[in-house]
């Protein structure tokens, strides 16, 4: 392994996000197995299903760039889904639910950021505990039963298209571009990069490290709330389980996209393709007739591969 890492060509290859390679392999597999599936309308439907995951990845990559992690996204999605579907706000309009969702995400993200950035509590422990609390709260409020139906407008918006492309997919692309601009062209983005490279050196250089970590988690909470709105529109009903598997998939897609703790060689678009890999994986598994257990195993293999890649990357200079 040391000889491989010493090879300059191997080092350059390791800096290319593996999500690009996985995406091309899955695309080639689909083309060989069922070329008629490579259709804009058909692929748009499958890609639309992973938009909530793709959005959640954006928040995950921001916090991972500052050597942190956020596992509370599933709880945020579940709580916001409950708010919208439970009937607790009869006659409420779409803007009301949007503001409520964003405020909820901001508050949870701010709490996570304060505990991690200011109180120096483990990010894994804090965000996992917050997720468990939110899941328990929804279970208690709903008595363990699915809350109810979502206002029809949510699903109507989710099913709209623009130039034959599903609107949620276009929204995800635009949001990804916005996060790319935030990290590449703003002072906050430079602070994130500095903290990720060396938090102590960044502190002595005048970078507000604690504030940067807090803002990163607050932004992740806001993005999780946006993912919750899209997820709720996609299923159109209340649920006591929705979104709980997304945080670990978001971590896997982020690492697969070349962003490891403190290092962001994959930028924003590497994790974008990491999320797309899960959409293509679902399509390929469906075409090959592989049932749900097989799909779960394939997802687990990708997550394991992402973990192995992370271990190799941290040893690469």
C-alpha cells in the first residue's frame, strides 16, 4: 500500500472523487442491461426520488469540511413531516409551513452548532442524541401511528416539470450551485476551508473557528429542513419512519464524492454525483430484478467502500 501511495499517478487518481468512477460504472451497466432506460423522462423519475438525499448531502459536506458531522437530519425530516401532516395547524398555508420548517431546521442546527463549536461536545454524540430525541418526540405525539395526509399542494409542486425535467431535480441542481458559490466565493467559504485544514492555525490567523463551526451546523440544519419539505412532498402522507436512513447515506455519498473530514477535494459536485450513484444503483438493481434485501446489501457495500476510501485518503499526503 505504501508503494502505491508513493506513486504520483496513484496519488492523483486518489484525488479524483470515486463517485465519478462509480457513476460511470453504473451508467455503463445500465446501458448494457437496458439501454432504453437511459431516457430523460425515465431517469428524471428515478433521480427525483433521491433529491431529499442529495439536498441533505449539501449540509453534510459543509459540516464535514470543518471536521464535524451531522446525524440529526433524519430527526429533522421526521419532525417537519409531522408538523405538516398531523393537522396541528388547520388551514395553514404553504408559506406558513415553509417558514415553520426553515425555523425548525435553523433552531436545531444552531443548537447542534453551539454544543459542538462552543461547548466542544462530540458531534456524533450531540447530533445522534438530537435525532433520537426528535424521533421519540414524534413517536410520542403521534402515538406511534402515521399522522395523516399532507396538503395536496405539496405533492402537486413535487410532481411539476420544467422543460421535461422534474422541478425537484432542477431545484437540487440550483441549490448545489448556490452552495458551491457560498464555499468558493465568500469569506465564510474561506473560513470553512481554513478550519478544515488546521483549526488551530486558523484560530491564530484570526479566523473565528467557533463561529464558523456554529454557522456550518446552522446551515446544515436549514438544508435539512429544505430536504424535509421535498421529502414530505414526495410521499404526500405523514410517517413515523420517513428519512431516518438518509443521514448515513448522506455521509456515504459525501465521502464517496471526495469530501472527507477537513478535506474537500471533491468540492460540491463530487458529493452531488455521490448522491446520483444511489439513484443509478436503485435503477440498476431494479432492472436486474434484485429485491429489497439485495438493494440494502448493495447500499451497505457502497457505504463500506466509502469508509475504506476515507481510510486511504487520510493516509495520502
